[in-house]
C-alpha cells in the first residue's frame, strides 16, 4: 500500500539546517497496524506528515496504492488526502462552534456527498463511537475522550484506506486513552491500515509492527512475535 524510497526532508531553523528525514525507506501493506516511535526530534511526526500528504519531501518517492503521489499537484494531493487518508491528532482539532454531528459531517460536505447519504453516514459513525446522544453537543460540552471519539468518527466517515494517528492518547487520561486505542484497533480489525505515532511505549508496543526512529533515520523495524 505504502512504498517510501529515499525520502529526505530538511528544514532551515534560524541559521541551522535540520535534516528531519534522511533517506527513509519504508513499505507498509494493506491492513497493517504500525507504530512509529522515537524521541522528540527523531522525525516521526515529519514522516507522518509526508505519509498524510501534509508535507512534501525534498527528495525520494512515495507510492500510495500503486500511484506516485509525490508527483501530484496540490489539488490532486488534496483529493487523495480527502478520499483515502484519515487523520487523528493529539489535540483533536475539532471546529469549536460546530456540534459533534456537524464536525463529523464536514469532510462529507467538502467531498460533495449528497445530504441524505451524509445524514446516514454521520449517524452511523456517531453510533459506532457511542456518541449518538452527544450529536448536538459542541466540543466544549464534551470530555476529552468524547472529543477524540468525535475526531475518529470525522476521520473515518469518508471511509479512507488508512488512518494516521499522531499521539492519539497524548491529551487523555489513561482510561480514556485505553478506550481510544481499543476503538482504533477495532477499526484496524475491520480492514483499515493503522499507523500510530506515539511517545508512549505501552501504546507503541500494542502494534503488530514497530518502527523506531532516531535523528531522521529508521533504526528499527520489528514485528510482534
């Protein structure tokens, strides 16, 4: 599903050049459950941004579902991102003035999905996240765990091929974090490719495959026994 070859990404910070990714090679198959771990500054979030087409590499190639997406223009990358990739972030990134239902519906509106289909898909997503009774609550009326479940519903209502989760439990208490990881794993069991960036070793070790990064390099890639 994912093939990265020779991916490089360099940033200039002040008068210093920071090599965030150094010739990264990585292949991930359909339905895999992969964690990306490493210390701060190791390049794991930069790698996630490249995988999610939120950032372009300076060199190398990225093939997604057999297509070279590094060569696509901005509009085409946005279409692939909208249709094939879901995102879950540490700080939820919900629209504060929209209800849970409206937040989940937003990507379908942007994708031009007809109103009747939007209604059915949003209702099903909220029900799957045990949030049907919170559909008309705004984010400030929800707990952290509920907000993250809204974010997961929003990320998956478009039926993407893969879900990228950046520190999905980092802003949650342990109980809520465990609930969120269980939901993500259920989605993976249903066929979604799941890639989780985390500082939390306990979360990372749950994945079937663990990729470890240091100084922009992949230094470990192991599968669970």
